[in-house]
């Protein structure tokens, strides 16, 4: 399965198309909350089986710094958007 978006009546593929699909006709169906990924429950079960994530102290600090940077960049982007609306 390949994820794609429909935008302005065109299909925008979100990941590489396997070479083996070349020349084949495909059937595109929407992914809705009523039609979750068929293996989602199996993936979630496997994820829970792995247990909680464990991080080294330096990894926690690195994640904190990344999140602070994302907050800063996001706030700046929103300020730019809001400034353009006035």
C-alpha cells in the first residue's frame, strides 16, 4: 500500500512507488476512520509488547532542546502568518 493525497483532482504520491507496479492499473480508495489500516491493531500490540522507551540522560536533553526549537520556529511561523493577515 502506498499513501497519496488527492489535490486539485490529481494524485500526489507520498512515498516511492515499487518498480514492480510499473504499468499496472491501481485502485485508489480513501482511508477514513471507518477503514483503519488493516494491520493497525497488530502494530499497536507489537509496540506495547516492546514496553516503555528508555532514554539516556543526554538523549532526554537533546529531545528537550529539539522541542524548544520546534516551539520557537512554530511561534515565529504563526506570528508571520498572523502579521500577513492584518
